[in-house]
C-alpha cells in the first residue's frame, strides 16, 4: 500500500520556526540582564550598537561635530589607527590625512609617544584651540606625561607612579578577562541559537520537500487521469459521429447538421497542438529562427498599413508576434481552433478560415507579403498550385512570398523526420517548389537553406574531401525557404 504523506502547510512551519527563534532570543536576553558595563567599547544592546554603526556609516563626523566635551577615556579606550582617527574627529572636527595617521601610529607603536600626549598635542594645537573642545581628565595626566619627558627627573617620577598604577592595571586586566569571558558566553549562546534555527529550518525544508513530492505525485496522477479521460471522450465522440453518419441515408448527406460536420473536422485540433508543442520547439526558438525573414519583408515594403502581411497557417502565432515586436503590420489565418484561441489571448489578429478560401476573398494587389511556414507540405498538388496563383494575385508589385518547408535533400529529414507529422503528404524538393513559383508568375525566385545540424560545417563543400557530400546529406540544412517576388 502506498504510504500517504500528510499535507504540510508551509506558512505554519515558518511560523513555528519564528516562534522558537523568538523564545530562544528572549531567553538569551534574559540571561544577560544584570551584566554590568565594564567601560569597554562594544558594550550595550545590539540595537544601540547597530544604530551607532549605521550613523557612523552614514557620516562618521556627524556625531563628533555635535559634541564639545569628552572624557579622556573616550579617546584612549581605542587603539592604533582607530584612536588617531577618533582623536582628530573629536578634537579637530575633521578626518586625519593619511600621512599624519601613519606618522602618529608609528610613534605610538614604538613607544615614543603615548595616547594622552597625542590627545593633549591635538587639543592645544592652534587648530585644536580654535575648536576649544573640553577634555575632562586630561590636564593632570598630560602634565605627568610632559614631566616624564624631562631627562632624569622624568624617570624619577615615572617609576613610582608606574608602581602605583600596577594595582589599577591588575584590576583592569581582571575586568578585561571577565568581559572577554562574558563575550565568549554571549557568542556561544548566539551560536546555539543559530544552530537551533538552522536545525528547525532544515526540518521545515524536509517537510516541505516531502509535501511537494506528494503534491507532485498527486498532480502527475491527476494529469494522467485527465489525459485518459480526454482520450476516452474523444473516442466516444468519434464513435457517435460515425454512427450518426451511418444512420443518415446516403442521399441525405446534405442534411447532416453543419455544426456536427464542423466539430468532426476539429476533433484533432488539440492533438495537433500538443504535437507542435513537443516537436516544433519553444516559442522563443521558433521566433529566433523566423527572424531571418524580417529583412526580406522590409526590403519588399511589406508590413505597412497600406501593404500588410498575411501569414497563412499561422499556428501558435510566433511569426505574428515577431512582426508586432518589429512594428510591422500582419494578420494570420488558420483552421486549428486551439492555435487560434492562443493567438487571440496573445492579442494577435487572426481569423479561422481555410487559407485558399481566405485568399480568394481578398482584392488584388492588397498585400505586401504572404508567408507560409511548414504549410505547403500538407497540401494536395492542385491546391498548392492554386495557392501560388492566389498569392500572386493578392500581392502588390514587388510583394514577397515566403514558403518554408522541410528539406528532403537532408537524408534524415527525407527518410524519417518528415514523417513524424502524420498530416504531411510528401516531401517537396527545393527545385520543384522554386520551379512552381517561377511557372506561376513570380520573379526573383531564390532558395534559402536553413537550420543545418550542429555537426555540419558549410566550409566542407569547398574542401576536396570525399566525405563532404555525405556530411552534407546527413547534417546539412533541415529546412529551406523559397522566397519569390511578384514582378
């Protein structure tokens, strides 16, 4: 028995993930409540840090320009380039030049100067006095730093003070250790939260994948059932139509309802549309192939409002869509109602009509171009001749006729691929179609080879290679077009 997978609501799963993440985040924040700030940079809530970071990214000098008073520790808590940059911003209200940054950083690293000395130098410089920024706690440490730089006397004063500061340094070291441990604990909690969210997300994705697979299986089964049902209905309709024809007297054939006769003629429209989707190629592929004809239409002056183009057997409408994109006027005719419905949905100008009957209803010299792509191989020979005659009649002088059809000179096409379409009658060699166009009154007739296989190299025909004709016959152009102009 097939195991049924229960349906999964993706929204419910995502809500569950968000709920668990929120609970874990709340627990993490509660565990950190009561942690005291130790005076190190970076302490405080994540939101405050993020807001400060965004403000700094927007304009690093904005916050500094608004302040006129600082504590010395606000500068000295930073290090190296960061310290120099913040000292310039706070005391001189500007960014330091790279030369100054490199020079002061080198002296700080060598121990030649201290942070307090540099803060004092900047504060009491000519530029610093102009801004008159107050630095609380600067004067006494600065006085000692100046005293330390006095030979002999500076050493006598510095050593006792260093011993006195030893206890404070030890307390700061312990404070830093506790701070670092707290940060490591916080980082571990965050990593645990991320891991939990990852695990929950992976479970949700697995559940979603199982649900999608179950849905896919159900959809495939429903699609197969619908195909069977449609095929069964089609067979039943065919049987009913044949039985209706049998029951009517032969002499009363004209009494056979017209609507029934028309529906019988369109029984295979959907089947042929599906056949085209499988074997013809995608719309984009076909539009790319048909683009080669646009210059011929423009050169003939077709596709204008006074000389529009008619596409007979327009099919899915790729050519009409391409004409619209090229701002050329064109309309189409076809008998397949599935194709026509699709064209109308795409906003194309199409008519349900037999191609030859439609041409006969047009006035002379009313079109700038007539195109027929993979149509003439479906026609009886006498209908093909009538088609050429009517096309020559409705085209204005200089108008162009384009007929594309499979190329039987390609052995794979002539012996196999041509017969994939059961509605094809027989292959038409290029010389025959070109002859018919000339014989029915067209001038400047040319044959355009199209769509060779990837294995084919056109340069083979120019090489003295005994295998070149064989490669040409197997891999050469699979289609051709006869392009003819009305004289």
